[in-house]
């Protein structure tokens, strides 16, 4: 949802039993100003549930699933941001914002 220049992404997760979830985002630059519930990407602050653990990795651009992206985005490096739950969940609503 886009409202007042803020994008809000809401995911309602329900599993049959307690388990792990992970959100993944591919970026063309490495996020900065990383905190326990936010990071900055392209000058925008991205907030996420503090019960999620942030990680970032540089992707090998020769992997078939990302091989075409660097050329299409005109970048040399891609990064994957992952947000993984710190403890198993059965049901939870996660909200992420981009400002």
C-alpha cells in the first residue's frame, strides 16, 4: 500500500506448526545504517519487525537464477537481504515500511 509517500508491505503468515520463515530481497547496492529493525537503501529507510534477523550477502552473478539481472540493472554486484525469524512461529503478521 502506498500512502503519504510511505510503502507498507504486510504479510500474514500462518503455518500448520511452529516453523521458520524468511523474506528475501535482491538489491543493486548494499544497505547502510543497519539497526535491529531498519536499514537504508537508496536513501530510503526500510523498517521491519525486530523479531526478524537481518543478513546481507553478495550474490554470485553467475548463478542461473540471477545471471541476467546485473546486465539488465546495469550493475556489477547484487546483494540479497534476508530477514529471518529469530524463533519459530505458527502465526504472525509482519509489517515492513519504506520511507
